[in-house]
């Protein structure tokens, strides 16, 4: 009986020590995670990107984190599979997530500032700022 | 006279066990906190008596702690010498209380090895923390992986290693005692 009690004492000591150690590690890792997140928030911006496929399907990619001054094209590349052609006027988006090929339909982008306004330049020339809300619409003419 | 040995023979056996502990320590110097020294010191106490076992432990650390690749610290050396004597004292205290030892593993010895090592690690970690000026809680918690390695390895060594080691040495000592 004494030996069993002693063996249980061993397992209790080992278990207790391991619990304290792993709890301490958890607290350290959580603190590291919070600090890293703070750093990330200081070094990046967040934008919301909408993709309207023109067939009733709309997808929002809210809180997309990009570097300050990143272009809309690169932000879109983060959230969708984009095929584009670089022309003398800038990048022209041909397909988003495989949607393309409908006659007289084009991928155009818009920015939101109280209302949707068509992008004035190509997507690779538009620099993003924190809180920007943008949209890609498969627009027919 | 212990086990029919005269004082010279006992001293010679203690010196041999001290040398063995030292040799295995230097052989395992790259394996942190896994050593056969504690088992050998415990065996010394068991075979030669608590005083001799404590002496083997103290002598081993006096050499290993002074000529140590990880450096020298007098307070830590004092703590390790004191802690190591515990194994010898415990070995002496358990003489005749474990019944006949064969060659088979003995779980009771795993418990003994674990608890002795726990006390040793606690004592040496406290002294190391105070010496280095590290907060006690940080040192104790940070030392858990090393302590667990030490305690677990000693539990295994004592359980599986002590019965054959003690049985073999007893036979050798009986031969020389005649």
C-alpha cells in the first residue's frame, strides 16, 4: 500500500509539474500571439472586397489584410483566382474565379464612398487605404 | 565491517564506484540530465552503507562539479554535492528493506528513483536560481522539462538497472570478503 501511495505521489508530482509548465507555456504563447497581432495590425491595412459575378452570386471578402499602399489587383489576387492581361493602359482583368467569356461582359471595379463609383484607373494602379470598400462586377453592356 | 569487507576493501570499492560514476558522467556529458551516477551512488549506499554511499556521491560531484564542461559554480557545487549524498543515504536506508533482489525489474525502485531525483532537482534548481538571480518561479517552471527527463530516466535506471547491478556487485563483494 505504501508503495502504491508513493507511486501515485510520483505521478501527481510529474502531472502537476507538467501542468504548470504547459500552462505557463500557453500564457507565453498567447502573449506572443497578441503582440504579433498588434504588430501585424500596425504594419498592414484591411479592406473589404466584393465580387459580383453578374449571375446573382455575390461574394464578400471582408477584412482582407494587405500591405499599406498595395494595389487593388494584388488584393484581389489574394482572395480570388484572377486572370488578367497587362496592357499599355494597365492590367485588364479577364476572369475572376473562372468567370469570363460572356459576350459584351467585362470585369470592372468600383469603389464605395457613400455610393458605388467606377474605378478611374486600372486595378494595378489603384492604391489601397485602410477601410477601403471595393467591388468587382461582371458588367454587361 | 560491511558485508565481510575490511576497511581497505570498502574504501577500494567506494573508490571504484566513484570512478565508475565519474566515467559514466563524462561519457554522457552530452546527454543533459540523463546520468548513471545517481544509480551508482544509490548502489554504493545500498552495498556499503549510508555513510559510504553519501561519500561516493559527494566525491563524485566534487570532481565532476569542478572539472565540468558546463562551468564551475561553488554554490551550485555545494547543492549538487549535498543533493547527491541523498542517493547514498537512501540506498543505505533501504538496505535489508527491499527483500531479496534478483535480476528482474522492480517497480518500487522506479518510485524511489523518481522521488529522490525530484528532491534533488528541486534543491539544485532553487540554489541555481538564487545563485543566478533568476526568479524562483521562472527557474522552477523553466526547469520542468530537464527535471522530468532526469526523473523519468532515473526511474527507468533504478527499476531496470538496480536489481542486476546490486545482485552482481553483491556476488563480487562476497567473493572478495571470503
